[in-house]
């Protein structure tokens, strides 16, 4: 079940421990949110992160286990060597598939969090290196959640925060200690955003906002789903702490920059490589073979990816086509168009550079074949990049591509209202060839147009376009921006064209054909791009492999001059006029040609215009003899010049051939260098992989070191506490191991054994003690064997007395690893006991010496002691007297009212009473009249008071 409270996913690597502690130290215990901590951990090292974080927060910190439910006000920590996701409200753990050093645990969890919690998801990226977390934050932003990034200047390692900020994945950038306050402040805005209520004032403000967007961007969002627009507007309002939509509409009008930000917010660029991998498998194994069946080798395959976002889906299709052609050993020309409304996304797609976490979506084989790793990112290889043409296009109002074999439009129509979907489906049918395939996402369909398509795979939404002529008419009459003018004015424009004739254009074409010289347009290298007029007298196809080079196609006698003129014109940009003689059968024809530079102002490229024109010669030179032939001397001179010219041409031709041979050798060398470069590139990739693995290992070592450092500090504090405790309780303690070797001792123990610091590690039996009788080692061995503690008193040579306790040494795992001897100085107690015993003997002697009967009572009026004269006079024994209440003596005969008044009333008031008369029948001695003398003796501090009662008989 999806959690109904915000779930905060927190990711970090190196330096993240301090950041986590700062975060939780500033967070209250009842935030109503759950926190999941994902740290790069050493897979072979037990983590101390739970214990460390528990000291920073009153919330319960738990190490995650598989299927653990997520509840608010708790912190969950990822265990080592595990991948973790959240699904159905529980944490799910798995063993990582990728090798160590290539894992992206933060991205893995944040992506699942975005899918699970939507706008309730909150992602936080803290200190670390690399790119982990960037992709996951973008997913959370696309799902409507909040993404926080630590300010790089405040992080120990700013790599992860900087990459997230550069990718535009962060909605807030701030120091760690300010994050808890922001989360609590936005707690109300993080809740679920309901469907737009049908209140006129709110609907009017939404329309105002859409009108402002349309005016600023030229794009109409009025037919987008109102729930989507509402969530995006609510999120922008929350980021600016605006709670009234009318106030936000005013804010948009005053802040044009916010309009652009909201526009980007509404462009939902959610995509990935091979999203729904099973769908792409069906495309490759079932759909493409049908599309390429019975196609000639020179067939041009046309495809269009509408709403391509940052290009992952377009490149996925290009990779699939490349793989299919390789596996089927067939080669087709591919025209793959990818369009989107977001110009920034298109620029990203054109660059073809993606973070390392794409390895989660692309197989290792495809990564190796179609990607190049550079600067910590993956770049699409050249052969795949050249297959795709990216362009900015509004699929709603701009004309579609036509004669398509495949059209992919996935997860675009789910954000559009039904009316707009019903306009797009006929347009897609219009763009496809009969038999072409429309590829939608699993949550989309062709809606109310089943007559236009035939389902090929209903699960993954492949539809084949059927031949349905009314569909084209429906498209042209829908009122789409690219067809409105045509549908409205088609008949009128046709009639005008029938009535009006463009005589100027007709005359221009006729004059060009009649008077313009034969010409060709070439690029700067001389490759023919366009031919005008009859160039046969000057150019002819060159023998051998077909070539469009104007120099190779030039007739004999024209090549040399034409080559030089082209080189001069290409480098200098000036117009050149040259003369040359072309040999036609048995005569030489003079030709004038010119080379002029051409500049295309749109494309910004330079071209050359080569024009040819025959030169009239009244007396053309004949190569054979005849009437009117030249004189012998002239003929000799002509022959000599011709021989020189032929020799020069042969030499030039040889030079050209040598140059061509050199060029071939250079090409071969270049190919070898390219091969070497590829090998070096492969080596570099391996080194880069090793570098990434070492980098990851270094991050984990830093994390472990931070944890151990924290543990060392904690242990140092505990040792200081223990030292002060042992020093202040004044109890000597000696810790022995299982062999009775000294492990540790306290300062007070040096009064019993003559110990110094260097004695640690020595047997206790080697140390001389100050005990009168030193047999403690035997008793320690007995305790170690029996595990029964013992206790005894010992005396030292200095006449001090110690209470010795010997107990087993138990570890936290209840393992016996030695014994502990404690020495408590009881010398003063012994002296006090002896002094008390002497005083008690003296008091008893004094009491026994008195002639009158005497009783000593405690505060409860119980007899503590009695004199011998009391026993003699009243004829009782100590067993019947000591320890009993004075009223219970003589079987209760001493319960005398006068005695009770004396002891309980008079004595507490007067402290002492003398001559108190008591007349009573006492058991054993009969009726007697006695004088009682009583004194209350106050005890010392903490001691009870006593009563001294003396009796005297009156005859």
C-alpha cells in the first residue's frame, strides 16, 4: 500500500556521515515523515551507521531488512552489499547485479521512491563524489515531488551535489542544517494534490495562467489534463511559498522568468533507455521482421519518435534497428526523426551524453557496442548518433512527418484531454504508410478510432495502420494549425492558379535554357552537386569506380587547368576565367571556362559555380595534312611543341599518380592509426573502469574511516568515563586474563601490589604484594574454574585491611576471558567496629555493676539489655526479656498504665524523669511500690534514640 505520508530518501557517499548527523540534529522527532538513508558502504565491512545516527536523533534508527514496512518518525539505513527499493509501502532488499564500483544505490532507491510515492516523495543528495542520485532526483521532480541538494561549498565532497545541480535535478540548494526547517515548512504542500475543484474563481485563475503561458511561449496548454496542470502549478506555488492561486497568477504576470520556469515544469521529460524492455523485445522479434519483409536493399526506412524528451527512446530505437540489420545481414538506409517541444531537452538529446546510471537500463553488451565512456559519463557512438535527426516540434500544431514505417509516441497522450487525443490519432494514421506501425505506451490506446488501426500486440500497444482514405480527409478538416489554411482556401487557391499564369517565371526558364552556359555547381572539393545545361562536350563519366568529381570527369586537356582554377577559387574566393584546349577526335577545340564562388546564406556553406563556353576559331588547327597545310618549318615546330606538351602531360600524370599513391599510403597509415586509437580508447575505457572502481572503493573507505573515527571518539569518551569512575570510587581493581596475566589495573591496586605501567602483560604471580598472606592466585584460579565468585578479608604489612572480591570476567557475549580482583579498603570500618565493641562491653559492665534494676529500651520500647540486678530482683532470665516489648514482660503483667504514661507522654516531653511512683503487682515478687528514674538518650546522626529506665523499691 502506498504510504500516505512523505517519505524522504537521503543519499550520500564520501563525507556523508557528517552531513547525516547535522541533518538529524536539527530535525524534531515528530515530523510525520519517514527517512531512508542510502550510503555508499563497503560490501565486506559491517556498518556502524545505525549506532552513529542513533546518537544524533531521538527517532528510532533501524537497519533495513527485506519486507520491512515504512512508518513515519523512523530512520531506515541500507545494509552493506544490498540494493534497496520501496514498493507497496515496504522496503525490499536484493543482492546487487552490477559489479562493485558500478552500482548506483541512491538512484535505484530514489527512482523506486518516485514511482511509489509520486508527489509525496522527497529526495535529498548530500556530500559525495560521482553522479549517483542525479537521475533519481530528476525522477522525483518529474513525479511532482521535492528534490533537495546540499550546497556544494558546505559539503566535504561536492561532486554529487554539483552534478545534480548541473543536470537541473535540484528544486532547492541549501546547507544541510537548513533542510529540516524547509521540509517542515513545506509539509502541508507535500500532501496529495486533488483534482481541480470546479470553483469558478479557481478555474478562472487557471485559465489566466494558461493564457499567460500561451502568450509567453506560443504553446497552448488548455487541452492538457487539468490534474497534471494543477499539480505542477501547486508545486511551483509551494516553492515560492504562495498559497493563493490568484496571487500566483499576479506573480506570473510580474515575473516573466517564473513563466518560463512553469513552462519547463509542464514539459514532462520522463524517459529512459529501453523503457518497458519486454515491449522493445517484441518490437525487435515480431514487429521489425514484418516491417522489413519484402523490402528491397535500397529501401529507406522512416521512423518518428514523437515527444522524445532527452532522446533515450530515440537512441533505443536506433540501437534496435542497428542490431536487427546486423543480425539479419541486411543494410537499409534509416531516416529516424525525433522531436519534442522542449528545446533544452532536444539539445541534451543532440549531445548524446548521459550519466553513468544508464547502465541500469542498458545491458553490458549494448553499453560496450553503442556507448563510449568519457569524463564519468556515457556518450552515444557516432554510428548511432548519425542515425537520428532531432528537431523541436509541437506535435499538436506542427505538420507531422509522412510516409513513416514506424511511429513511436509513448507516454505523451496520457497528459492530454480526450479531445486532443482524438485529434492526434488520425494525424498519426495520416503520417504512417499503409501497414506502418504505431507504438504507444501500455497506458495509452487508439481510443475512438478502431477503424484506422489493427492491433498487432494489445499488451504492448502495437497497432498497424489500415488503408482508410476517409482518415486523410478527417485530418485535413480537423482544424489543425498546419491544415486550417489549406482546408479553408484550397478551392479558391486552385482556381486562382488556373486563371493566373506567371509569365516572368516562364520567361526566366526559357532564357536560362537558351542563353546560359552549361554549368555545374560543386562543393569546395570539386564534387558535383547540380548540373545545368548540356555539359557533354566538356565532361564525361570517368572510367573505373563511379565518381562525381568534376576533375575526374573533365575531358582531356581540361583537367590540369580546371584543377588549378578550382584550388585557387576555393582558397581565394575570387572569380577566375581560364582557357583550355579539348581534344575532340582529330581536332582541338578551345574552351573558355569560369569558376565563381557561391555562398548559401541559409546553410552558411560555400559552393563553386563552374561554367563552360566554346570559343569560335576561324581556322581550327588540323592534325592531318591537307589543302592549305602549314609550311614544313611550322609543322616541325608544331610537332616539337606537341611532343613537349605530351612529355609534360606524361610527367604531370606520373606526378599525379605518385601523389595518389602517396594519398593511398596515407589513408592506409591513417586507418592503422585509427585502429591503434581504437585500441588505446579501449585500454583507456578499461583504465577508466578501474579508476571508477578505485574511486568507489576510496569513497567506501572514507565512509568506513569516518564511522571508525566516530567509534574511536566514542570509545575514548567511554575510557575517560571509566578511568574517572574507577579513580573516584577508590577501589583497587586488577583485570587478569585466563592465564592470570595482568591485562589492566587501577591506581588503588598499587597499594596492594607493587605494580607499574610496564607490568601489563606479566603474570600476577611475578609481582610482589604487601599482603600478610598472599594466596589470592589460588582462589582466582578456583573462581576461573568454577565460575563461583568469592569474597574475603586480607591484611597488608602496613596493617591495612581490604575486602577482596574475585569474580569472573564476562564479555558482552557472555564469554569468560579471565577474572577481576577488587580491593576495598575497610580499615576504618574494622576500627569502628572494634571501638564500638569496646564501648558496648564497657556499657554492659557499667550496667551490670549497678545495684538497682536497670533496663535499656529502644525507640519502640523494646528491651535492648537488662542488668543482672534486674534479672535477680524480678526473677527472670535474658531469654524472656531481651528483644521483647517492655509491656510484654511477665506475660503482659508489665502493661502498667502509669508506666505507659511515663514512657509515652512524660518522657518525650521532659527528656528525663526522676522519682516517678509506680504501685503494681509484679509477677514473681508480688505487690511492690517503686520509684522509676528514666532518661531519653538521643542517638548520633542517623542512629535511633534509647531510653534508660532505673527502678528503686520503696518499702
